[in-house]
C-alpha cells in the first residue's frame, strides 16, 4: 500500500488501526458560541468532514457530529456588541449562553445569533453533519447514565484527574469531597464556578451553594439545569457518541490539558481508547498596519465562516485548511495560518493553480501528485468536475467588477476579451458572475487601493511631469507592439527609466505614472497583473496615451 500523502489519509489509517471492525465511525467537532464563529472554528468542521469523506471513500460508514456547548457560562460581552447590551452584561455573568437574549434582537437568543449564520453556510461548503446542542446532550438518558457512573466513582475520577495534572506540573488539584458537577443556581441562574456542588443526595439530586448570590438549593441532573465540568463532559461525549476522531486546537497538545485528562478517564473508566486527534495551530489575523493577533470570537477578530463567501469561493477556504501539513500528526500540529484579507486574491490564485495541476495542466513533480490529487478532491463541494473549469482569474474580476455597470455588462466584457470563452457552460458563467461579485466586495471592504477609475481620466494626471508623460507613451507603444511580457516587464521599466531619466533608479516614477493614469493614486496592483490580467490591452494603451496628452 502506498505511503499516505496527506494528513487526512494518515489520520484514517490510525483510526482503523486503533478501532478495527467498527460498523460506523464517528468524527466529532465542537464549538462554543461565545461570539462570532470564525475561520479558526472552520478548521474543526472542515477537518472532521474531510476525515469522514476519506472513510467513506474507502467504503466505510462514517458520520460527523458537531457538538455545540450552548450551556457554556457567559464570561464577558463581545467587544462589538451594542452599547445597551454591554451596559447590562454584568447581570448575565455566569448564565448559560443559551439563556441570554440576542444582543442585536434579530434571533431568539444569544446562541442562535452566532450559530445560525454559521450553520446556514455549511451546505455551501459541502459539509455534512448532525448538530447536537448541550441542552439536548445533557438530557439524553444514555448521557445521564454515564453521568451517574461518574458521580458514583467521583473519588476515582478525582484521583485520575489529579494524577494527570500533577504529572504535568500543575499544583492546583481537585480537593477531597469534590463533586464533578456544576449545578445551575435557581436564584441567579449562574452555571459557572461560583455554584458549588456540596452533597450528593441520591443518584439524581445534588445539593449546592451559590457563592455569588448565597442561594442554597437542590438540582436534579435529569432537569438539564447543570452540567459536569468540561474535563468530564468531553470524554462522556466520546463514550456517548462512540467518537473515533476529533480535530483539536494546538493548545490541547499541552501536557495536563483536557485532552490528556479525557484520555486517562476514558481508558481507565471505560476500557477504550481516546479518539484519534489532529491538532492544528492557531489562525492569526493580519491587520492593515501589519500587526498580527489571534482570531477571537469575543473580540470579533477575523471574519466569520459565512462572511468568507462574500469574498471567495467555498472550495478555496477548504483548500486553505487542507493544504496545511504536519510531519507527524500524533506529535505535531498542522501549520498555522496568518490570514491576511489583502491576500484573498492570492488564496484564490493558489487554488486555481492546484486545480490546473489536478487536471494535468500544471507542471508538478510526480512525488507531489498524490498529495495534489487528495487536497483537490477533499476541497470540492459538489464533486469533481468532468474537465478543467475555465475560470475568470480573480484579479481580472477585480477590474471588471469596477468597469461594468452590472453583471450582464461584466460578462460581455469577459466574452469580448476572451477571458470567458464563447462556449462557456452555464456552470462556468455562474462561476464568473460569483467571482465578479466577490472581487467587488473584496475591493470595497478590504482593498480600496485597488479601485481604478476606468471610465474617465483622473484629474490627478495633471500632476505628471513631462518626463513621466514621455515614459507613459513609450510603455503604451511597447504594450501595443507585443514586445512586453510578464517575464521582461521589470527590465523594460528599468530601460524606460534609464532612457528618460538616465537612471534605472527612477523606475518608481514610471510605476507612479501608470497608476495615476489609471486611478489617480500613486500605487495599485502589481503592474504585471494590471497589464496582463486586470484589463484588456487596448484599454490600457488608450488610457496611457490619453494621460500622456496625445
């Protein structure tokens, strides 16, 4: 059997080795809806979906469950929440997220506001899963039976957790008498650490004290008004759903983490192995000023999974996840991603290049072909195309989105330029429309410097010097004659600068003149893309000559 070329294949090999002869394999992903569901969260569902696909590709039954912790306690208001919600946020501290109102008033509750747009977008990404909310899980009779077992063996559970944590160097341990359950206070509705379980009355009822409001009461675990702590809840889900695989953030690789304690609990209490994990590094966000920070649901850092679809195709986001790699998935995390919204066109270009390579139109070493094939297949939303799709390059769509008054005119321009062939299929036409719309959104939201005033000559051309106008004329003649190409453009601009100013160091003046002629700004897209991808050459020649005063 050939060596697996992709981390998904290696994960499936481990799953089948660790859990042989299962009838149905379960992949689990999870999220906490404390704020915007962002691209970092997409790693979880995309990787789990891809492992499920690979299992099915091998003729094995598999499913994907997404567990949503709607009962996680509210800690802090999102920084981007409305002012009136922030003003009353202190009243919500410790309450289950699902019991909070929607800060914007457009959904039935806090959880639905963040989860619904995310879930509604998953079909467009080709992701198939079953959603399980904590409110449902914690009332499941099978889960309750598992929980009763934990409460009965609570001393053993405490010893296992403390042993793992001490071995990892943690000094804080669970004390004698600890009850692994967090009741919800009937008075103030908190479900966080402020509410302490103090006595087990019987297998279903627990007495508690709320340190926040002073209330004392009894909770019945069958009511769902409470839950075990995360380190217990997670391995109970593994047993409940018979989970065989779960992707995890890199922070859970740490010794003594909840994955470590979950692994110890499931092995020693239930005599089975923990799910095979794939760890992934953090997704970072690059701001316009060059600073980088982690994606954050609460801070609203990064873009939402559904927001990505405004700017780029769903296949491209799948590709950006699946192109990651780790040499040893049991000991290393998949590489991090510094997401830069300015680079969205490059992400799309990279995907288009992969697609050409898949269909044999690119030059790729044979040793990499199997990996390219696997990434492309797993990136698809609606199956593999029968032939190489003829796509509109993203940077071309950037310019066309600004030159055309509507999609009909945009398609006419693409047909006239030959970018969209006259025999384009309906699928190719629809794809072109989507890319034009996405490119227009990208320019408006993230790259205003890529805006070009294509229909009228910018008034800023009056500021061009006589030498810059001469340089524009020379460049226009070179473009029209066809002697320019992507490989010699830089050298040719140097030659123009030398001819006009006597020094190649003046090349910057040539670039500035071109950008001013087209947009009124002194900067813009790479000149090679501008000339060879973004617009038709006749248009550029006419504009440069007009700016030169001819």
